C-alpha cells in the first residue's frame, strides 16, 4: 500500500471535521439553533464568530446545526440509494432475462425525467418531512447506483467462482451477498462519495426552493433562503453556507478520487 | 431508390431512436401522472388542508374529477395535453397553456443565451487543456471545474449577484423582463443568470470534452501525425476533433439537457419570470395540474435533447453510412 497523497489527506481531515461537528453539534455550538441572541444581521464579533442571521440568531450555531441536518439527510439518502440500487443492480445482473429487462427499462424511464423535476412533482402531493425527503431523494438516486452496480456485477457474474457457487447449488441471494458484493465493493465505495455530495447539493437545492427541510429547522440550503434578502444590502450571511458546501464537496471528491485510483491500480490486469 | 433509402441502416437506426424517444415520453407522462395521483397524499386534502370539512372535500373531489377512475383521468389529461389544452390552475383558475406560453419563451431565451456562450467556450477550453495536458493551463482549468461543480447552482447565483450587482453595480440583481423591453435591455437584465448558467455547465462540458478528445488521442493515426511533425493544435483540430465529434455532440446535448434543470433554480434566484419559477411556485401551492404540465414540458425537452444526441451520434458514425 502506497502512502496517502496530500490532497486525499486534506480531504479526509476536512470531511472528518464536518462529520464530527455534525455529531457533536450540541456540545460545540455556542447557542441554541432557534435562540434569538442579537440584532438582525449583526456583523462578525467575538460573541458571534459569523455574525447573526435574519432574525438575530447566532449564525455559527445555525451553521453547525444546519450541517448536522444536511449531513444526516444526505447520508441517510445515500445509504437508501445504495441499499436499493445495489441490490436490484446485482439482482438484475445475476438473474438476467426478463428480471433484468424489466428493472433496466424501469430505471431508463425514471432517469428520463431530470431528478430535480421528478422530486418536485412527487413533493407537490406528499407532505414535506425529513423521512419523506430522504425516501424521495434516495429512491430517485438509486437509479444511478443501479446502473453502476449492474455494470460492475455483470463483469463479476461471469467469473468462475460465481459459476462454482451456482453449481454448488447456492441460491441467488447467497450469490449476490457472498460472491458479487465483496468483489464489486470498491467501485461502489468511490461512487458513494460522489453520490453523497450530490445528495448534499440536492437537499440544499430543495430547501432553498422552500420544499426541503422546514423552519425553524434549517439545513445549509435553508440558511441561504432565510438570509437571501440580505444580499442586496451587501450582507454576505447567505454566502457562508456556500463555503461550507463547497469545502465539504471538494474534500469528499478528493477522497473519492484517491479511493478510485487506488482500487483501480489494485485491480491490476483485470481492468 | 426510395426503397434503398428506407431500408438503409442509418435511417432504420434513426427511426428506431425516434420511436424509442416517443415511447419514453409517453411512459414519462404516465409516470408524472401516476406520481401526482396514486401517491398516498390526497390532492383535495392537500389543497384544503387538514381542517377541511368532509363536505368541502367531497365537493372539491367531484370538481377535480377525482371520483372517476385514474385511467380515465389519465387518458383525458393526455388527450388534452396533445391538443395543447393543459387544463386550468387550481389556485387562480388561469388557463395553464396561456400562462405557460410566454414563460416558456422566456426560459428558452435564457437557456439559449447561456448555450450560445457556454458551448464554444467549453469546446475551446477542452481543446486547450488537451493541448497542454498535465501542464498548468490544464491544471488550472480542472481546478476551476472541480470548484464550479462543487457549489450548487443557487449559491453560485448569489455569489455572482453579490459580486457583480451589489459590490460592482455592473448589472441589475433582479432579472425583471417586460414585453416592451428592447433586445439590448433584455440582455442586460439577464446577464447575471446567463453567467451563472454558463458557469454551471461549463465545468462538466469541458471535462467531458477533454475526456472524449483524449480518448481519440491514443489512436495510432494520431501517433502517425505526430511523427510526421504536425503541430499539436493542428493534430487536435484535423485528426482528433473530427473523430471525437460524436462523443462531443453527445456531451453538448447532455449538458443542454442539464441546463434545463439548472434553469429552474437560477430563475428562482434572479426572480426571472420563466418556467422554473412557475413550477416551483405551484409546487409550494400544491397546484397539481400546473405541476403536471410543467413536469411534462421539462421531461419532453429533456428527452428530446437526449434523443437528438443519439441521432447525431448515429449520423456522425461513418461506419454505419455504407451498408455491408
């Protein structure tokens, strides 16, 4: 195993910092997320490191709690997308025939409508709550995971050891979890990072449009929405989530890039 | 003669692609309809809220035709949509097709302006980064790309607004357009949203163009051209680009399709009276007929652009031109 490159190391440290801040939000945030502690849009000061927001809440605390919600929703949706997408992708690759046809055409159909538009259409009739958001985002994104896992699994499914397992009389589920999954894991791990970032952007966009996390809770997109009126008066409060989202996205990307190159070099001649 | 044209493999492939596109659009309309009708949320309940009386609910259900079977409602909706009748909005009783017509024009104008700037720019930058592969222009371009794809569209919008409109006072921060505006005034009003849209698609388009051309650059005929002593830019221009045209066109079309989605958010940021804002407003108001109609239009544009991408890549493949 080679040394970890500097870029991946930075990525890991920053990503870990965001996750730790999210987990220990209650401990590290100086004020409560809904606590009004100052005037409207106070500038940066010793008491309020990032100033205050549109109704006088401490922006740093809002950002920490917002990060908690953003990261939680994005992570849960990513897990859901991978659980369903990878399972059905492997199932399609192992079964072939009509199962593969039906699933693949269904995915083609779901992907023929842009993800954001489909989410908006569905959210127009469902109550907007965090579990619903996770479900909608996770299922829409599972189509991308399905495509990737099916493609990877089709390559694995023709290997001798899979055939050996089949000849032993193992069932489809056994083959999926014990033969395909371990051998298809590394490309999926790299993809998980990219999907997670996409989920962060997705939930931020929905919240910004007012169709995601509802007040008084707010994720990073919601904080932009709350403070956007300040922009025209030259108050940059709404831009702070941009820094958070961009640094998180770039650092996860750096880690995913490294995982991808590392695993593809490990694969050696199998290419 | 005609028979040979009809039987030509390219024509068959193109016809097949178009038929698939239409089939997909039909299925997408089914999905959009099902998504808003069969889900557990009841449309009447969500319009009137939890406190509605049973009588009011029953009246509204009858008015919306919710008592008829879903299949009947779907067919009458689809037939109406094919005739240009998209129904009326629940919230204000306006005819949807009328309200949408001008907004669609506005949106296409915005997306068109962005495409006219973004496509040549992305291709040029893609060529430059292939020419200087691994050196600083390539590295600068890919760093900027990574940054631009890591920020969601709406934040990019506010960053651009903050710098250009609030700090520099170069352009208006809100893109209001009227019918009486001249073309120049219109262009001035949409300068910022266009900038944002260009930034949004530029990164992707450039990266994919770079990848498509680099793929071709590994061919034997490129090596021959290098050994002949041709200049690098000329090799890329004369040998690599023509062979990469199919993937490049695909890249462009995919990104134009992406633009259709980016437009939704950017319109909301700059309060631009287009389709995106119309859709988002009515999702919040739970105005299902408008949401369905907008979803259908967005899906049609998206599927259409993807279909054109496929058709162009079939036409650009010389191997298919001559039947064996």
